């Protein structure tokens, strides 16, 4: 079978090998080692303690909740929790790093090997290995565009807790990398450990890309730093793989280096200044003792975990009989999944799924709204589905009622009464309407009987028109068939 | 293990310490002296001995997740060599 992930080069096929390092900002009130706030968008330098600003003699004290969040994330990624972990200093100089080092974890991270399940488009799944997760501090923010020869530094972000989540080099296409980021964000949001907001920088990715001949050893990789949207991750990978293939096919070799993605031009370029970037001279932070966790505390955190997307998906498929791919779309966020369950409970789940994923999602997209601020509640949509199920209205009329619900916020039952949309199931009334249509179109009846059976749809349409769409379609079909047969 | 003057130069650069070329050989000797001392320590058999992380027997203190600090931009910036409004400013460092 041909592998759709392979890239055709001038000299044969190539395969991408991708690993991601995701920096996810821990949801917490205060920073990892200080009592300053973490709120996004505050006045410059208003959320900075002397610890964050690297004042002499200041000592870091770790935030218990940030540790708990890292453990919770590890458990959500089915990973090994290391009961003893160590904080190290990662040394480098930059204007927005007041200490000259970042407190991070190097040899002994808080979380070890885990995994993430990708939901592929065809309904299958694919497992990507997680190498580790460690806690570290964020740096401050540098702004280079405020002044012709000065850089502005805001330390509000300095010291905010980050989880660096490192994957195995298990991905083989830009698409898989995008799915990985999407799924990781979903899991973090379910856990409540990171809001996953890439626009505000709460989630950023370093992307490692190399190429090889299918089945060969891994090639030399390049690291593309700090890519801040899923779309850019995709574009950066596509560009970088092609760049590497072109070099190799011309007989060149890849230099292992750090690169930057220029989103304006859609290209990656070398960051020459980062030549020594990997020489961080890590050593254990003498200000911090090893972090030792109580196994009982970890067990307690595990007990408090919510139902995660993979389990929720499996349950929706098993309990409601919906398709795996539909289930994976519904569980991509907690709210739509809850909404589905509220609508589907005690009703036809497939009808509920098709309404939610069809008209309901389309309406949200159109209005730029989400499930939480939707003009149509789960209760109201459920009532609409009940009206279809008990034959009060047809599926077609239901669409009209739904639009009215969106516009007016009224209950579907009230709209049906008000507009007189109740379906005609009285066979006598339907028969009368059919007789009238047939009488008016005697020529077409003759054509139909002489074999032009495509005209059946025309008669249905006429009858529905005559009844303003209120006739029960099944009854119309049945009676019409009887009357038209010679 | 020992280092040559070129390695010492690199380490100095990474640590942002200015060292004259002429000083490098002497510095390399000093660093090698330290490394030699550490090498002697390496010969001690520590099989089964856990690394000593602290001489005080206590665990890492943990803090509650409450905001107790910040809101003092003026104090922070008081000693800054250069500032504009509430930003620290430095000579442009751009990639």
C-alpha cells in the first residue's frame, strides 16, 4: 500500500520525522516561584516581584498548585509521575531573563513517559509517545518595535509557570503534528491545567523536523522555535521538510541548527545568534531542594480527574451508538459533548448528533458564537427533536422552526402553534390535497402512468406546496403512490 | 579531564566574562587544577550512597497559589539604568 505521507523528491521518496516541544502555560493565580499575579494583559511590570526581577538575595518558593497542575497533566497523559524531581538552572543571557538563568528541570523531570492518542479523519486512531513533561519558568517579554534603537522589556510574564511537554519523534506529516497540538490542547482544557490560548501565548511549540528515506535512520534535525499557531506549525513543517529535501538532493548536508519561522513570508531561517544556544551549562539550582511528592497526594489528584476526551469518546460511541469520528468531533471540547448528552438523553441519539453537528454547529459558526453563549439551549433543541419524533412537524419544517428559535429565542412548541406549522397527519386532509393536485395536472398524471416515474417528485412537491409543507411526508408518499398506480 | 585555552575562552564567552588572550593559559591551568581535584574525589567509592542534596534535613517548602506580591512597578524600576514609562529599556536586541 502506498504511504500518503511520503513526499516525492527529484531522486525518490522522502519521509518527514517530526517531534514537538510544547510550552503550555499553567493555569494558576500566582507564578511558579513568586506571589506575583499571572493575569494576561496587565499594565507593564505591574505583576512582578523582586524574585521575578532577579533582585539580589531573593529566594524562590514553589507554588503547590502549579506542582499539582503538572501532576494532573501527567496523569491525563497516562504518564509516569516521578515522586522525586529536581530543579536546575538553564543558563543563558537575554534582556528579558533578569537572573541570567531560567529555573527548569533537566535530568529529573516531574513527569516521565506517557502518550497521546490522535483521532484521524478516517475514524482510526494513532498513538504518539510523550517523552517527558517538566516545570519551568517563562521569561519576560521583549518588544522590538516600540523605538528605533531600544528594546522594551516587560517582566509580567517572567516567572509564570510553564509545562514543557516533549513528544517522541513519532509524527510523520504536518497534518499529524496539527492533530497532536489540537488533541493536546483538548486534553489540557479538559484537565483545566492550561487554557490552550495560542493567541495569548499560553501555548507555543518548538518543532523538530528532519527527513529521511522511508525506513532509513533518522536524519539531522532542525528546531524551529516558538511557533504560535497550529496553522503556522503546519506551514513551517511543510517549508522546512522541502528545504531539507532540496539540500540533500543537491548532495548537501543538513546543519543541526535553530531556525525561526517567518509567518509573513512563510519561510524558516537560521538564527545565527543561537549558535551556542544548546550550551546551557545546566546545574542543580542550589536555592531549591529536590521536589518530593507524596504518593497519596498523587493518588488523590488522580481520583479528582475529570472524564477525559478518549474515555468520553468511547462512552459516547458505546452508549449512544454514534460514529467514532462524530464522537471525536463532539468531545473536542467539554461543552459540546455535554450539550450533546443533554440533547440525546432519552431521544434518538443519531438524530440529536445530526442536528448538533449540522444545523446547530452551522448556526454557531455563522453567528460566531459557542455552545456556552448559544441562542438555542440544549433543552430547546431537545424539544424540537421531540416535535419531529412525535410527528408534530416534519424534518423540513423543523429547519424553519429552528431558524425562528435562533431569531426569537422562543420555545419550538410556541413557534409551531404561532405559525400554524403543525404537521397534517389527518389522511383525509392529505388525500383531499392530493386529489386536487392530480386533478389540476391530469396531463402529468398520464405521463407518469406511461412510465415517466421521475415525475413522482413533482407531485410530492405540489402537495407539499398546497399544504405549506405541513403534510406528513411519509403519508404523502404512501397515499400518492396508491393514487398514481393505474 | 583537562581543558585547553580555547575551551576556557569559550566558557568565558558563554558566561559573559571578558578575558584577555594573555590570561588564557594561566586560567586554563587554574581550571585544570580544580578538575584534577574533582577527579580525585571521583575515585571515592560511593556505590549505594544517595547524592547529598542538602545538609539540612527538610523537604522543599511549598507555597499556596495566592497573589501576595506585585503592583510595585515604580519600586522595581527605581534602579533601572534606563526606562521609558513602565518598561525597562535596553539597547535593541533583535533577531
